[in-house]
C-alpha cells in the first residue's frame, strides 16, 4: 500500500556535479510511474536501487532536453536487457514523432512503444486503472507542456471482522457492505454501514508541476493534494527573468501551495546559477511553511490514514 516519491533529478537545464536533470519516480502499490526522464535517469534508477524493467508507464511533461534526453538511453538499455512487454509513454503530441525519428537511427526495439496524447477534455483522465487516475494539466511554457496529478481512487471499505460472526453475514452481505450498503437482518433490524466497517482510507495524491509561468488558474486542479512538486527555477529577486523564460520563482510556488491548500510543497528544477538552494527554500517558507527543497535521492512517503 505504498505511495512513495523518489527524486531522481532536481536540476534545471544544466546538470551539475550534484544534481541530475528532471526525473521523478512514483511508486503506488508496487507499480512504478516515471515522470520526466532527464539525462542520466537510468543511472539514477540503478544508483537508488530501482530496476528499470519494472517501469511500464512514463509521463513526459514537455520535449525540452533536460526533461527527455535520458529517455533514449533508457529505451536502449531496456532493449539490451531483453524487455518484451510494451512500454506506455504519455506526453505532448510530438512525443511519438520524436521517438519515431530516434528509432530510425537507433532502432528497432524488441518491445512495443505505445504513445498517448492528452485528451482534449481536461477533466478526462490521461490514464486510469482500478487504483489511480492521472490527469494532464496544460502549463504555460515556451513549448507544449503538461503537469500531472496522480490521485488514488477510494478503496473498498474494510469490514469489521467481529461483525461477520455477530450478525451472521454471508458472502453477498459482505460484498454489499464493502460497497457502502446498510444491511437488514432477518428480524427486521437495519444495521447502518458505519457500524459494520472501519473508517475508510483517505485517497492519497501527488501533483507534478513542471516548467511554467506562475498560473493561479491551476489551483482548482491541484487543490488539497498531499504532495505538490512545483518547479522553482528562480529566486524571487529574479522574477523578471522567470517571466521572460516562462518559469516560476520560489515565492510563486509557495503561493500556489498555500492557495491550493496542499499538504507539503516540494521545490526543485533549480537554476545552476544558485550554488545553494537554501535561500530559495527560505523564500518559499515565508509564505508556506511546509516547504522542502528537493535533492537527488530524496524520498517522500505518504502513509495510509483513515478518515476521522
């Protein structure tokens, strides 16, 4: 029942001796979602103990090099490792074109690449299965760019074990109770669902906001996420430079987290002009105290909790 984020890369355009470019790995119940794939991502996966072959879905925010240069090496390595199962890639419309051009020179691969473009209806999930939904959020950058919001679905209710014997519950009763139904006993008594089940688990969530101008219109789409990552390329004193390059500052990321009522804010994608990101973290914390500046290898887990 894990919901765990590992930072594989936290730099912006230029790698540094301590920071690789953008890449995050989200583990949800032993399934792995790779989000962006900057240069050296496969090295970071191995460094932090992850088997690249276990990744089946990759989400690319946009096609600037610091977010995709690692993808080509990763694909090549997966081929050499003998991968046979398909790899699903989600991203801007030209992602498939880029991959097609690359494979003209460095293909073919022994596994299928399946690409997906964001749905035109912003409320339609980009990806969905029985446990999670992923929505794509258009961002304001110099090229077509998307953020991604990962939200767990509500889990079935847990039946109190003592209720089974106490009320003589059969299999059909148990199924209905887990779906939220009350039950009526043979003697006519109705037992409300909350007396038969434990409080439900609260679904967990993570939002990844990649390169973008500060955009308050995003707030409803990321409201009350447990964990918000928002790019923070620049300090507040460089706000004009941020606007000119379609990026955000530390105070702007903090305003987003505060107004969206996020649980925790993670800031990264730091410009290499800042040798120490401590000042950027302090700027953000003035507006939103639950702020952390990410470094490569950092891990953030969201524990399961029941509703009160």
